[in-house]
C-alpha cells in the first residue's frame, strides 16, 4: 500500500483520489472507437501527419467538398502540419474521396451509463 502524507482538511478529502480510488458517481470513459482508414494514397499521411494532433473522429466526422478539404489541409499546414506540397494534394484528395459530402454521416459512439442509485 502506498503511504501518502497529506496536510490540511482539503487533503483529507482528496486522499482517496490520490490513492487511485474512483469518486462516487463517476465513471471511466471508454477508449475512443478505432477508425479503419480506407486503403489508398493518403492513408499513411492521415495516420502519421494528422493523428498526432487530432482524434480520428474529428477528421472522419467532416463531410467536406474537395475544395473545402484542400482549404482545410492548407490551413493545417499554416498551423504547422508537416506536409510537403505534393503530400497536401494527396491528403486532400484522399479525405475528399472518403469523407466527402456524398458519404453517410458519422454515427457517433454510444455510451451506456449504469442506472443512478436512488438516495
């Protein structure tokens, strides 16, 4: 068992949390769903150049036109995304092909919470 030295009344309230206990009424969120990136030119760019800043859901939830994806990729490059000009075109085409306005909307993950206990 870990030994924790605390000082003050507020520390007494925090002690269970510091020892790893889950506070009453809280829950642990499930990990985000894994995205199966479609094969094709650009998939590796998404996984190596986009996902270190963005969660996959943010990308796949978009339903942008080719012009909008091109603009979005350009904006990300201005903000520091490490993409060469040729890679930008490949990435924008990949995203427009797989996440364009003609694709079905993203179905968000569902979270089932336990019933609240009656007090």
